C-alpha cells in the first residue's frame, strides 16, 4: 500500500494533481515550486528529500526539458544528479514522455518507470480539454462568431472527433479532412462534409482552420489557397503541421496552440493525470496480489 507521493516539477496541472491526491488521503510533498507561496496544504521540500521520504514519485509532462526536470516554478534548475538518481532508483516513477527521462538517465530501471501520457484514458480526456481550448481560442481570436462560420478540421483522430462535435454544437459549417477511407465514411455520417486531406487546395476558402495532424500539411502550396482573413490554429505538437514562415509571408493569422490542457484548464488536466495514475496503481496492485 502506498501512502506518500512526491511531485517534482511541473506547472499548475501538477498542483491540482497534488490536491487530488491530498484529498484521497495521501501525504503529498512538492518540490520545484519555490516560486509559489505555500498555502499550508503541502509539504515543500528539496527534490532529494521529497523523493527519499515518499513511496511514489510523479514527474510532469514533459518530464524533462533541456536536460533538466521540467520545473517552470522553480528558482533553480533541477538536475538529475547522482544523489537524486540514487533516491529515484528504488521508487515507482510516473511521468509523461518517459523515453526522454530514460534517455537522460538510462540507469533508472525501465520496469519502475510508468508513462501516464501513453494511456488511452489520458489521451481521450486530454483530447477533450484540447478541443475545448481550441474552440475558446477561436472564439477569442476570430473576428466573427462560430455559428455559421466555415470551419475546417484537418485530421480525424481523438482531438479531431471531439472538436467536430463541439463546432457542430455551435452551429458551425464544418468540413473535416482525413486520409483513411474509413474515417471519410464515418465523417459523412455526421453533420459534416468529408474531404481528402490531399485535396485541400481544391476547396473553397474557410474562416477558421484547425490542424490536428502532426505532419506538414499546410505547406506554401496549400497556404496560398487559404483566405487572407482566415484564422489557422495548429494543435499539433512541435514542429506542428504548418509552414509558419510561409504563413507569415502570406499574412495569414496563425496560432500554434501547444500544451492546451495545461493552459486552458489546468485543474481538469491535473485531475486527469491523478485519475490515470490511480488507475495504473490499482492495476499494478491487482497484479501483485496472489490469484
């Protein structure tokens, strides 16, 4: 049974995640949040002590950045020193993008490092937050209303599906592009127009475009067919799916909306991390029990 958790680094998502664990009765220690004033809820500690005195360690998403633990609220960079790695070696570690951690610290035991960002329930719930955040950006930045606006959603994965539902609920005129025939067939059963991604140059101009595809779709050729007053919101992770230099030369308004869950809804995003880790712990506990 695990009773104590150390959360090392991260943004507001980790703070809300910590509060959820605290509400469940865990002893919670935070490290890497010295820029914030403690309200007395949590024990604040240095990374080594936090890890040493806890059963479980939770690292953020992404867990490391530029060779250090990702800790934007820390005054000092948190290095994976020999001392800290020694403390981590016997702990269960839950993190986002675990391969970055294992690449930086190969001495950690792979079987003790668990990646919550690879879980399907995490991906689905994060997609929901991302879709809502994308709509919020469009409402704020587009100089019109969503209702009856001509919207293009490029890609029909988790985010694309949820985004289409929300745009249709707002009475937008929604077109969805995809590559797979099964996706095009499914899109056609919804209140949306289905088109092939490689035919974007042939389509009429759109008011708002959302890209969810993590590959260069909106190159100079495609961008040259976009309306000059359109808003292009790229939801794909770095490097994204838009040639931003060409878009700038063509005076197309673009927004690369990265890490939306942490920015748009950190409370919900933190709850998603906590719930996912809880599911992983429960599954591990069942595996440990004798049949």
